[in-house]
C-alpha cells in the first residue's frame, strides 16, 4: 500500500521556471527520499532528508520536510527539458524494517 | 558497477502460463526488494530479502506469486499461473546494509503482459 500522496499529479512548466512537488505521508518516519523515473526506466535516487532535518540542498534540488504536517516538498530550480520525468517520494518508517514505501508520483513536463 | 540487472526486459505470455522474472543485485548489497508498478496502484512493495532471507512478503498479492533468493547474486519472482491482472512493470532493487539511509538502486524493470 502507498504511504503517501503526491501533489500535483502532473505539472507542466516552461524551461527555466522552477518546479515544486509536494508529498504527504501518514506515519512517523526515519527518513524521506526522492526518486526520479524516466520513461521506461527504473527509479534513480535523488536526495534523502532525515526526520531531524528541515531542509536539504543538492545542486538545483531543494527538499524541505515538515514532520508536524507529515509533508515534504521538492523544488527543482531553473528547470531543463531533461528534467522531464516522474518524481516520487518514499518514506522509511521508524521500525527497523528498512523498507521504502513510495508515493503516487508527480509527472513533470518541462517544455523547451 | 553494472547496476541491478533484470531479465527479461519484456515478457508477453498467455493466461495460465508460468512466468519467471530474474534479478541480479549489485554486488555487496544486503537487501533486495521486488516492486510492482501499475498506473492504477503505483509502486507496490511485494517482498524484500535481507542476506537472502525473506523478511516481509506481506505485499505478495496471492499464492500464485512466489520469490526466492538462493544466493546473494540472484533472485527470482515467479507467477504461476499468470492472469491478465498481473500485467505490470516489475522492478527489482537492492541496497547496502546500513541505518536505513542507504538509497535503493533499481533495475530497469521487466514489463509483463499477460493476454
């Protein structure tokens, strides 16, 4: 079963604009991770944020985490056509299972 | 590092046939996961292994599904008999033992079509 929902389900922006995707989850987490999936390929890990962190940066990516609201956001700045993909958040629970549960994903289209 | 390798990339079979999907995880990774992806249900965790031992198979849909990991470098997911509703993309992923921070590395999936 999916842990969370992502919003929006689909996003279309112009190259150079920023893209923001949101993720909500249901249970307490150890960490939250964002993955990217290009069409016909497997998922690729982008960034991880721990439950005691509020914000993290990696290149053009900025992730925030609000554990009180059980939500996270992924911001891609200065988007490029090559950023076109689906983006998923995934959570690791507080138990020791180490299993990742994925959200429903956001399909991002960056128009050249 | 060749990454996680899955085979076949595509499988088309008729209802009632047995299907076997294969996965070779990244060398040195201790955890192996099988996921199923469909438009309707998204990414579902089916089962995962730690050091070749199945830890949680609560996501396996029914007894028609079974998974094995006979050694650290090979795993199979079998569906017998297959049904049209099993049509999906099946992903294998592996990760290194750690505190839960180590990311998953995914294969490129097997697209299964059951007619």
